[in-house]
C-alpha cells in the first residue's frame, strides 16, 4: 500500500497510549485522569483502524473480503467510543457526587466509596 506505513500508526498509537498511562499514574486531578484514559482509548482506536486497513495485505483481495475487513475495524472503534462515553458519564457523575459531599476531589483522599 502506498502512503503511511503500518509501523508509523503503531508507533503513534504506542506514544499516545504511553502518554495516557503516564498521565494516569502521575496526575492527581480526576478530570485530567479521565482525559488521559480517553487518550489511551483513542490510541486503541487508531491501532484498530490501522490494522483493519492493512489486514488484507496477504489474503485473497476480493471486494467482499476487503469490505468486511474495513468494517470490522470500524465496528470495534464504535464499540470503544460507546464504552468511553459511558465511562465518562459514570465517572463524572461520581466525581460530582463526591464534590457535593466533600467540596474536594483530591484523588488521594477519595476513600468515600469504601464500605
């Protein structure tokens, strides 16, 4: 295939995922942590689409096989986006509830949900 090689997509996805992991580990703000988790999920989406595009390199290249390959990657991206939207909605709801009770959303002090 002409254009950007698969290794470039993988390298960009690896960089995005690593940046997200470092942000989750280092940061204390829950909003920044959610943004880093979204960055990690977007890197997974990028690699899904890259593999879906380059998957048919060694297989029988009929139009039906190529279409199914491209749609498989796009379906996984839609699923990951739905999971990310649900994660943000639930997470922000929990953060808002904790903020109403304590007027503080420090991650190190969030032991409110323990039994």
